C-alpha cells in the first residue's frame, strides 16, 4: 500500500520563476490538503479539496498561489512569480471523508522549496 | 480563530526519563489528534481522541483529552532516543484541522 507521495522532494528556484509541486494521494482518499510549514510557524493550512472541487481555498496567501486536482487523485500546487518568503516545506495530506467528523490525515514527505 | 498552544516548545531529556507535553486551547474541539514528525518527513498520526476525559495508551505513550475537550496531554514513560521528533497536536471540528506549533523533543542516549 503506497502512501502519499510528493515531487520533487527539493526545489531550488530563482525569485520570479514559477514552480509546480505535485501530490499523489492514497488511492481512494477523497479529501486532499496542502499545508505550508516554515521554521517555528507550525503547519499553515493552504487549501482543501473534496474530490476535484476546492470548497476551502481560504489559506492561499496570495493570488500567486493556485491548486488543482484532477480525476479525484493527483493535485498540483502552483506558485507564480516566486518570492523569497515562499521558501518553506510544502506538505500534502489525504484522508477518507471523515466519519463522525474525524479527518485523520496521511501526509507525504513534503517538498522543500528554496527561493534564491 | 481557533488556536492551539503547545508547551514546552523544546524539551531535551536523557534516555529513561519520563515527560509530559501539553496542548491547550480556549476552543472546544470534537476531536484531537497527535502526530509525530521526524526530520525530512511528513507528520505521522499517533492517535485520535474524541471523548472528553478519554485516555488512550500506545505502548509507552499515554494520551489524555481534557473533560471539556479543550486540552490534551501526551505522557511518555521511559523515553528512548527513537522518541525524538516534533510532536504536533491538531484539533478538528470538521474537515479543517488546527495545528499547534509543536514540541521538539530530543532524547539523548
């Protein structure tokens, strides 16, 4: 049983370039999340998908950030015109739709993004 | 905005010692989860507690959910170097979890 996978594991990019981060969730998990983790800041919620739709995009920090999910599976987080403050670890998590309101999350290993 | 405060932020102990870390909020959560994260990896779920006053044990780890479902604690008995990691608590009332900033535990051999 494969877990959540993310690619690339590390990405170094120049300020102003666009980047795409990929997440492959666990098969059958309908819900998918993107988080950002910065040193000392904890996990910051970015976006939540249920199937292919994103009912909660409230955590996206600016319009430079966007995400999509296709086929109820793979998701891509895109950051346009990257800035140095975008440097962080981007984590993806998936879960079955929660029963009794419980959403237990399975995380990927993350993508470490460094903007120079 | 729901917030979860974790304490202590850092903890360094010797192998064999006991420790407790805390997770506190002014908000009520329908469930609370604990995760452990090791360097270069994503968080891994340890336990979910849902009932006020609930106690769950996972080998040497004991988790407790407060009666009012606003706080939780994690107690580790006879800590081992393999327990080293970042311990995160996360409260949920629907699809969205609120994460604390974590307790970074180092267990020295």
